[in-house]
C-alpha cells in the first residue's frame, strides 16, 4: 500500500466526521453497559469501527457498528477506526469478517458439502423458516439437479424437499446466489424434462427419506 | 458554431487512427478552446512564442480595443496539437518531445504573460502551468474518451480560471547536512527582497528554521491545525519582520521593497515531535496528504511557499513532497552520498508521490551545489564525474536534465548552480536574521539562485 494511502490504517477519527450505518440497532442493555465499561477503562476502543472514506475528512461506517453505538453512548469525541478499501467486494468482505453479513455461495457450482453446510446454517438460526425440512435430503437433491441454467432458486421448489415458495425459499437467498453457465432449456423440453425428473426424484426422494428416517429411528 | 455540438460528439467524429493533424485541429482543438471559455476573437492560430510557433494561443479580451486575435499580445494559454498517429501516452518518445515543446513555448519571450499550456492529440491531454521560470504539469497526462471528455475539460477550465498565485517548493534531499534549512531561510529572504510575497513552513519537528529566526509558536499551533481540519490556517501564520539597519543604504539598493524586509512563517511547535510516532500520527486525518490541504487556502495569497522538511522518507518529508509543485534538491559537491540520495529522490520518492497525487506533480528541479569551497581548485570536478556515472547507471529515467540542465546534444554544458561555502550559513545566530539580510554578497548569491530557478526578470 502506498505511503499516501490510508487504506488499512488504524486512525483516530472525530466521531462527528463519521456517518453511522442506517437501520442498525442493538439492545439498549448491551449498548449502555458496554458504554459504561468503555468509559471506565479510559475510552480507548480496542475493537475498531470499520469505515470507508466518504469525502474530504468524511467517513462512513461500514462494519462493527456496535462500536459506534457504544462510543456515542459513552460520549467519546474520537474513535479508533480502520479505513477499508471502498471497492464493493472489499466492503462486503469486511462485513462478512465482522459477521454483519452472511457470506453467499455460488449455487450454480457449489458442492453437496457446501450446500449442506449452508442449509444447516440456515436451519440452526433461532427463528428458522426451514422447520420440517430435512437439510441432508434437500442438499442431496439440489446437488444432484442440473443447476447450470438456474436463473433463480425456484426450481428447488420442484425437487420435493419441502422447500416451498415464500419464507423458505426467501431464506435460501440469504446464503445462495446464482451465476448460470448455460441457457435455460426450451420451454417444451424443459417442462417435460422437469416433470420427468421431478417425478423420478419424487420416488427416489421418498425412498431415501424413509431410509433416513429409518436410520434415525 | 461548434459549441452547439458536444465535445463528445466532436471526439467521436475523429477516426481512431487519424493521421492528419489538421483534422484534430478542426474537430477537437478549436471546439476545445471554446469549451475552455475562449471566443473566436480571443484565439490566435500559429502564434510566435519567441521560441517557435505554437498551434494556438488564447486570452480573454478585456477591452474593445484589445482584441487578442488582432493584437496577438500577452497570451494566457498555449495549445499544441498533434495528430492521433503521434503516440502521446506517458513515457513515450513523442510525449517527452511534446512536453519539452510546450515548456519551451511557455518560456518564450512573447509568452511572459502565459500561465497555461496544453498538449493534446485527441487521445491524450495534459495541462501545464507556468509560474515565473518554472513550468510544471497541472494535471496528469489524461487519456480522453467520448465518455470522459466533458468532465476532463470542465476540470481543466476550472483550473485555468482559478490560477493559484503560489509556487509551492519543497526543499529536500534524503541526505542530511546539505543545507536545506539554510536554503529555505535565505531563499525566502532573497525572494522577499525581490518584492515577492513568501511563506516559509517549518515542517521539521527539530525546528531549526523556527529557531534560526527566533520565532516561537503562537496560541494555535501547526500540530493542532494538522489534527483539526476546522481550524483556519491563518491562525498559525506569523510575520517575520526585519528593519534594515541604518548606514547600509547601498546594500539595500539591491532590494526593491522598502527597508522593512518581510516574509511569513508557519513555525514548528514542540508537539510536532509527537508525530514521529505512528500512534500519534493516527490522529492526523489523511496522513501525509494533510499538509497539502492545510496550505491550500494560502496558495492564493503568496507568490512562493517554501517547505523545510527533515531527511528520511517518513511522515514529514512525505507530507512536504505531497504538498509541493516542485522539489528543490541541494547537494554538497564533496559529499557523493548527497548526489546518490538526490537520485533516490528523483527516481523513487517523487514518482511515488506523483503516482498518488494523480495530477502530474510534484516534479524535481535541477540540483544545485551547496557550500562549494572557495579555496579549493576545481571543487566540483569529482562531483561532476560522479554525476556522469549516475546518469549512465540509471536506465529508466534520463537524469541529465536534473543534474546538468544546460546540457544539450552538440553543446555538453555541465554547469551546475553553485552556492559558495561562505553563503551556506543560515543566519547570524545571535541576531536571528537570515544571512541574506546581513550580507550583501550572500544576498546576491541567493538572488541569483532565485533568478536561476524561479523569477523571470
């Protein structure tokens, strides 16, 4: 990095030069208690706020937003920050590392293991909409399907793995994106193919589900 | 006429490999001048600069009788046009030629009023600025395309219409003991005696410049200004004043201003020392780019801003170079390391700074020999031999112009400006007065330095 660039540097910025994130909120118990602790320990925030330069002497918070909320509550005038590269993919990476954004995987190419891990992550969330979905089965069926032409996640609803349109399918958007490598099959052919493959898979899926359930029992 | 059509459209009309210069002149150069704010009667083609003929000169008509198209006097801007077949990208042979050409034209005897020069071939464009004897890039050499040409020309017009009064000079060599502070003090003094408004900035935490002038920081300090962009920089500018002693009238005949010799100073404060520590430097927003912003309002108020900074390529010197239009590099002819370090400044630190600045600057001025022994015979012989080696060794940049500015093919003039050793003293230590204000010969030397590099008389 050039000596004239602030990217990656730990800098001490006036709070008033930083625009906080919109829509961030944290439980007031956590904010006020952390603020009291920050004040009591001398006001040096050891975990920095992540910012990007937003103009001359202007910065925008892009990660570790809790730190900003706490610093403001504590009445700090200045805050330790790290200046992040403003390129969108770098900001995204910083937010993923700060656990403020869920990383997405390319479902067009993802392996069964990756799909399973992603579904498991969703299923383990406290208020998961994936209740009643067997993630092992769903991952296996998605992995088997030809995903090269998928423009969106709708074909998953036809795999008979209890992932239906609405909340369930929307939840998947949190962890998957698609980068199709093949054109969609022609309509007639595709509907025929889909029906056939869906019915075939239906049979095999109910079989394998039984097996899984049996194993479990 | 053409102003109704956008520059974008004009540019699209020209074939990508157009070989005829006249097409670029008609379809791009003329509309460009209009977009830069010049009417037809404010433009003269084939203008005689006194050092060759430039394609166009332009200047605003101020009175009815003073039509530039007719009078062809006092141009403000010169424009040199090439065809698209001429490769004008940075570093190309033709680019160097065109850059030399615009510099030469801008310094022509009929161009004393000229402030700006442009070179373009409708693929690239670069704006140059003239300040006294110095011509330096005012923008990078920009690649123009239909979708960015309007923005680029808008920015050029903005610069052209807001000529900054000051030339900002950083006096720097990566080698210590070459007389940087001495040069800043005495050059500031010499420029002031020529009626120029000068600001000296002590950006060395050791504060030799401030101490030499017997100055002390005021209530608001340079460090505070660096840390808080809301503080008005004028709060830290001080006046250095010196009344001419009686009975030295003949000496002060050299001085155009009255007997009160004045330049301004931004003194160093002790807190500046803290900034050598990276933890403290973290409080300076924009880091080494901050000083340039800090001095920006003053660039409209002074003729010269001189920055003194320490050796070592760290925060202070990086800031000094980043803030500067030009870098003046003192060397010692008996200290070969000072020559080697001058090469590092020219080939490494200045290009690094320019890469980050993205506006073509700063540039190096030719080096000069500081403290040349008046007793020794041929005191610069060894140094000139070393310079010859350094020029041969450097493969990427032609160093000749930075060491022997008068050297030409067929006339190998190896003159280097020399400051004699007795002149290389900063000030009368007890009187806290620049040596230029105490000694006529020293003043004459620094006035010659000013005339050699800066003042066009």
